[in-house]
């Protein structure tokens, strides 16, 4: 041992003997210098022993100072010595040491960390699971998935995070290999990790697990397929959809197909995989699924098929087409839905198409405002109930035109529709008060005078002040 190393150890012994937690900062500084001055064997014999004694102490400050040092002392033997001490420490000390061992990144501590995941204290188990995520490898996959499936709360979160954080090229392969043979709850955790780790090569495994006997496994598989599958998997996803029997599975599979189709940059090609199989699909339930998927995708190349299905003799196909058009991302099918709302002899279909019409009228469109208001008026005349009329007024509230304001004001005289009409009027007035202050002021005065809604009256008064302030003096 050199004179410098001998002197350093002598200084440490003297310091430790004469200080308690009050000198933690100094302790860390001194020991950090010592760890660089000593070779690994000497550090193991001298400094590590001092660190362990500090960890065993009842002084929290001394423990914290020692933990700070643990992260920096180099050497595998140091890791072994510290890991060996884990079972002998009180719970708070074990939690701190596990965190420090994780930061060291030395896999030598892995067996001790795994053993500590069975500790009786929840806080210690959580710390061990977190450390396992940092230190573990492919061999840790099954244990973390099992623990995630069996635990709850923070412990479950620690196990899941650990599974998601595991490093090494073999980890993803092990996760995929474990899925087919795991228990249902474990499968769910493994499948969830495929999404979290973005294991794109797991699509084939997920396509199989999406047909698992367990409902939760199927549901999780279909959700994860949305995240990791690419457009090349669309034919297989469509085939999967056509072979599912559960209605809830179908709903999730329809979402998955649409989500993956949206990954295609060319919007006019997103529906190609669905349109390719539709002509050969005769089963009504399957055709309905594909029609609904077209609606979720929103590729205009699918409109012709949906319009054709509106005239089908099968009410289920008509229903699916109406729902698909109602889901459309643009206002293009407005005319189709209006026609159904006007002419269908099926009450359910009339209501569905009316609701879809109102939704699409609220989307961006180059249609003139007067034309849109006219369509809202038509929708009001077609609405079969107060509830549906209220739905129309709620849609109208998004407009920014004086014609829309006058339409809303007309229904303020109807006691059953007054609340929705007043709300729509206030919202629209806020948009048109500058372009048409006279009309806005007239309607706002009516609301201030007669509304039973104190909040709306206050909003109307505030808008009146803003309107007055912006009006030319000659118009006041």
C-alpha cells in the first residue's frame, strides 16, 4: 500500500470515529477521494466495511451518505460485498441500497436482488423489482411478468416498469417466446409489454394470441396490434376480423384494422385491403364489420360501396352503412345521410342518419353558411323528438353566422328547447358580435331579460359590454 493510500485510510478511520450524521457531506467527499486512491481489493477490505457499518447504523444521515458513496466505488468484488449485506439491513437501508446497486449497473448483484423481491416489506419488494428492471436480462422476463400479473398498485407498476426496461437483444425474443405458454394473466402482461417495448416483430404472435380462449388475452392482443402492426399486416388483420366470433372482439378488431390502415400515407389507399375482400364476403355479420371499418378509415374510395349498401334489402347492412357514413371524417356524405333521414321507413335508421347528419354538418366544409343553416332547419323538421331537436341545436351552436343566431333565437320561445337554444345563441353571438353587432345585441338582450340560467345571463351581459365597446358611436 502506498503512503497516500495508507494516509487516506487513516484519515477515514479518524473521521468516522469522531463524526456522526452531522458530517455526512464531508464523509461522502472524503470517501470518494479514498475510493479513487485505493485499488479494488483494499477498497473491499476497508471502505466497503465502513460503508456497511454506516448502513447498519441507526443514523439516517450516515446511511444516506454511505449510499451516495456506494454508487461510485468501482469493482465487482465491491458489488458482491454490498449485495451480500442486503438481507442484514433494515427495510429503509435495503431500499436505498437496492437503488444504489441498480445505479451501479453491475449484474453481479442480480441473484441478491432477485431474492429480495420476496421480502415481506412492500417497499423493499418494489425497490427490488425496480432494480431488477435495471440489472436483469432475458432470464428475468418470466418472473417480472408473473409478478405483474399477481400484484396490484405500486408493486404491480414496479414489475411492469421493470419488464419494459429490461435490456439486451434476447429480451424481446424471450417475451415473444413466453406468450403462447403463459397463464392468461401473465400473457396479458407479456402482450402489454410488446406494445411498451414496440416489438414490431411480434405481429405473428399477436395474431395467434388474438384467438386465445381467454377474453382478456384476445382483447389485449387486438389493442397491441394497433400499436405494433404495420400496413403489410393488413390482409392478415382483415382475415382475423372475419374469423372472430365474439362481438366485443369484433369491435376491437375493427378499430385495429382502421388504426393500422391510417398508417398508410396515401389516404386513397388506406381502404384497399378491406375493399379487396368485400366482394367475396357473403356472411352478413362479416360484411357489416367491413362496412363499419370503412367508416372508421374514411377513405373516399370506400364511399361507393357504402352508398350501394344503403339500398340493400338487408336492414343490418343498411344499418352498418349508415353508421359508417356517420363516422366519416369529412362532410362529404351529408347528402346521403339527409336522404336516408327523409325517406327511410325504419325509425332507427332515420334517427341514426339524422345524428350522423348533425355531426357532419359541424365539420369543416366549403359549403356557404346559409346552406348549412338551411340543412340544420331541415334536420329540425325531421327530428322526431325533443331530445333529437336538442341535439340539432347543440350542433348549430358551433356555427359563426347571423343566420344561425336567428335560427337559435327562434327556438328560445319553445319552453322545452329554451335551455339549448339560449346556450347556442350565446355561443354564436360571441362569434358574430363584431360582424353583426345589432343582431347580436338584440338576441343577447332577450336572454338577459328572460333566461332562467344565471350563468348564461352573466355571459350575455359580458358579451353585451364587449359588443357596445366595439360598435361605432352612430349605431349605439
